[in-house]
C-alpha cells in the first residue's frame, strides 16, 4: 500500500505533462481560441482532470508560456546591455517578432492581459520598462528617430501577429521582411504621421 500515493503522484504528473504538451501544440498552431475540452481530448484526459489542474484557460496559458515570457524579458535586458543601443534595439525587435511569428499562441498570450497571474504581469512590466530605457538610449545616439514611442513597437507586434500562412517557413520569412521594413522606418530620417497610443491592453480584443 505504501507505493499507492507515489503511483498517484506519478500519474498526476504524467497527466499534467500531457495537458501542457497538447495545449502547447494546439496554441502554437491555432492560437488561444482552442477550447479547453479539445485540449483535454487531445491530451487523453477527462475535462475534470484538466480543470482540476488548470481551473481557467488563463492559468493554462500562463503555465504553457512561462518559459517564453522569461525569454522575452531576457532578450530585452540583453539588448539593454549592448554597448551599441541602436544595435541592441534592432536585436530586441527582431528576436521578439521572431518568437511571436514562430508561435501564434505565444504572440496572443504576450499581448493579452493576465490579471490573475501576478508573476506574468510583473515580468511583462519589467520588460516594458527595460525596452523604454533602450529606446531612450537609442534615440540619444541619433540613430533611432526622436518621435519613436513604445506604442510603435506595440503596433508592430499587432501587425506581426497577423502574419500567418499555412507554412511556418513562409510565415517566418514574411515576419522577417515586415521587421526589416519597420527597422528601416525607425531610423532617424523622414517624417511619419503622429504616433498612435497603443498600450498592450489595447489589443486584447484582437488577441483573444
């Protein structure tokens, strides 16, 4: 009998891992609109088991993309540490958009609000603050246009989230081209229309 609790823990962990794997695959291919019941079916577990582990889709999304959220923050801080702020800015924009293009679910998850996931909210706030400082430094070099705002990067993320084709390779290529156009436009020459105030919460309707 002493081995029964251990067996239950092993089974529970296996179920959890199957749910996360199924959710990760579904979100990457189809976005966040995949029903929880569909994820449970693909994982080979009952809906009750899924909801016992993850009572809301937000909880599941947060767990599935925890590593990617941390990676985003790391990318921004690496850009901030680059001795060439313009180069750091270009690397951050390029890598962030590549991550979003590679995984439809993560792009939507990053842009979405997570009111019950304090760790995610704080992680994103740190990334935003670090990116704002990187923007300030890049502008101080004269390479990044003076009228660039963080809202412009949100605009790019919104556009990049819409780059989706039936082929992952074509999607990545289209995203790279979009980013290249964007970075050319960010250089400090040539006028643009006024910036549009687009906080990340502005895109919640389209990201869900």
